[in-house]
C-alpha cells in the first residue's frame, strides 16, 4: 500500500512538472508567434519603403543598384582626384615659373 501511495505521489509530482513545462512552452509559443508577426510586418513596411524610395523591393535588385552606385561613386572620386591632381600640378608649374629669373 505504501508503494502505491508513493507511486501516486511521484506521478502527481511529475504531472505538476509537466503541466508547468507545458504552460512555459505555451507562453514561449505565444511570444514567438507575436515576434514572427512583428517581423513580418516590419518586412512588409521595409518592402513598401524600398518600393517608394528605389522603385523596387527585390533584395537582389537592390543589391545590384547598391553595387552600381558604389561603382559610380568610385569613378566620381577617381575623376575628382585626377582633377585635383591636375590643378596641383598646374599650380606647381606656375609657381616654378614665378621663381625662375627672366620669366
């Protein structure tokens, strides 16, 4: 009889632990579903923003556009660098001419 009572008590403890774990898992599921919904809403908002600002929301196309703009910026900087170098060289040539006697 004592063995059956001990077994029943063990089963009741295990059942209580399982219920607590089930409640915890249910709460985690609810939080995860809420997080998932928030992420989906954020993605939709970002896609709309990308459409408004860039006319496209496809990630591959956006990456292509970014790569193109970076390449364009690199060319613009290189062109400007060359322009500044040309001005510097011209100024140096003028300064040398001013320093040389008889000119």
